[in-house]
């Protein structure tokens, strides 16, 4: 057993080092994110927190339209052909300008349909800009850093960017009256700073070169990835919008607190998915073995469940540890014990399809999951159950989504040829 472990460690030393670098960043981000969450969740009212979390979720969804998905070719080039990074960065900037009117129109429609009458338009615009432009630019710098194997730099940037938001949240809680309108200003300034630092100090030094012929070849893949990314975040973040629409801001606030704590426990899993995706881009042979697939799924589920149980146990003994407002949601956390595992496994399936080049199939899978999730959550929330009952039913809803995702994903992966991607 020890010999096999040594052999595995030796054969995968590069991947292990990369994972540990990102986990180190994730651990730092976890602590900082927790401070950020405590400051915001207990300074805004529960209803305002629900509105902010839902607007932020909409911004995350819309941010996937930036440059019409050209982030995907940019990442692939950073991973396998670094010498073309300047060419594809120029293509990304051009796509960013072209996508701006589409994003603006989508944001206006989102505000009119969901937030009009509940949130000031300028406040909504600040939150959307912070997510779509500033935070997304920072994320792209991290993605490219990982692509060129600068994992430590990417991890440091994630921690720094999260720290900027945390400092803004602490100052907001300390210096202001705690209104959502004021927080939106603090939020966009913190995200602005993160984007500036990312571009100035962390993005690889390159010379921009404009070559439209190369971009056109990649555009079909980029658009399908943009659609898939949009659909992934629709099915991932749609629940917040539905809870706000069907249950109101207070219910959205409670739900957002629960799901935020769930998200915090997923950070180590996402670091693993990043390393796995890069490895599969170079060769998909590891997916040929059924035992390996089962082991990977089991590891994702185990880590996810352990994280949420640890958080729930801590809050059971210290319900006020995260603040007065969060204490209202703390007893409900144990009721969603299986949700993190199912959510992270759905994300794992999506990464498998992306890494093996099945971008169009990935888009179809995510579209079907978005529709199924909307129907399931509409049923759960529309029955007017007691809060503890509908929160507990989320486990069943996400189980259905996981089974659907697994069946569609592994059916698509059967046709993988034994060759590098």
C-alpha cells in the first residue's frame, strides 16, 4: 500500500504541488471570505442581504457573456501554446467590447423583471458592474495564471481580491448606517481595485497582437462555452432568483445565508477540479477506468459532505458565532447536508465535459439541468411548506439533478477516444 502511494505521488508530483498551492490559497480565501460574510450578513438587514445576494448572482450569470466566451480559447492557449497568449488576449479584449451592449441589454431586462420596485437602479448597476467587469477580469487573470502553471501567483491573487472585498465589508460595517445603497458603492470600489491589481501585477507580460483569422476559427467553440457557462451559472444561481420571486426578500436572505455557507465548504473541491481539468485537457485516458471515475466521484462527495457537517456541527454548539442574523439560518444548515455533494458533483460533471472538448453537449446538459432545477424549486417553494420542510426538500431536488447530470454526462463520455485532447 505504501509503495503504491509512493508511486502515485511520484507520478503525479506536479499535479499534487499545484493542488496544494491552490488549496493554500483556498484556505486563506475561506478565512477571509468568512469574515466578509459575517460583516455583510450582519450589517445589512436579512431582506437587503437577500436582494444583494440575488443581484450578485445575476451579475455572475451575466459575466459569462463577457467576450462571448472567448475566455475558453484564452485558457486553452495559456495551457498548451503560451507563445500565442498575446494574440488571444487581444481577441478577448475585442470580444469584450462587442459583448458590452448585449450584457447591458440583458442587465436592464433582468432589473425590469426581477428587481424593479425592490432595489434602486443605480445600486443594481453598481453590483452588476462589479461582478461582470471587475471581478470577472480578476478571475480571468487567475485562469490565465493557472494555464501557464503559475499556480501560486493565481492563489495569491484570489486571496488578495477576496481580502479587498473583506476590508470593504468591515469598513462598511464600522463606518456606515448599513444601507444597501452605500454597500453597493463600497462593493464596486473593492472589485475595481482587485481588477487593477490583477492586470497590473499578475497577468503575464505580453505584447498584444491582433489576428482575426485565428479568432474566427475558435469562435464557434467560444460561443458554445459562453452558452454553457451561462447555463451552468443559471442552474447554479437560479435558486436565489426563484426564492426572491416566490418567497420575498426575507426568505431570499435566509436562503442566501445557507447557500453561502455551503459555497464556503466547496473551495477545496474547486481547487481539485481546476487541476483535474488541466490534466484531462492533455489526456483523457484516466477516464477510461470505471474505478477511477467512481473514486473521483466518491472523493468529491466525501470532502463536500465533511465540510458541511463540520460547519453545521460548529454552528450547533456556537449558533451566534457568525453573528445575530446568521444565527437564524444556522439551525437549518444540517438540513441541507447532502446538497454540497450533489452540487459539487454536478460541477465536476460539467468540468469533465469541458476538459474533453464536449462543449456543445455540455451546453445541452446544463440547459436541461436549468429547466429541471427551475421546475423542482418552483414546486418546492410553491407548496408553501414550513421553512424547515422546504429547506430539507432541497436534498431531494439536488439528488434528482445529480442523477440527471450523471446519466447524461457519462453517456456522452462513452465515445471518448483514447487520444490526447
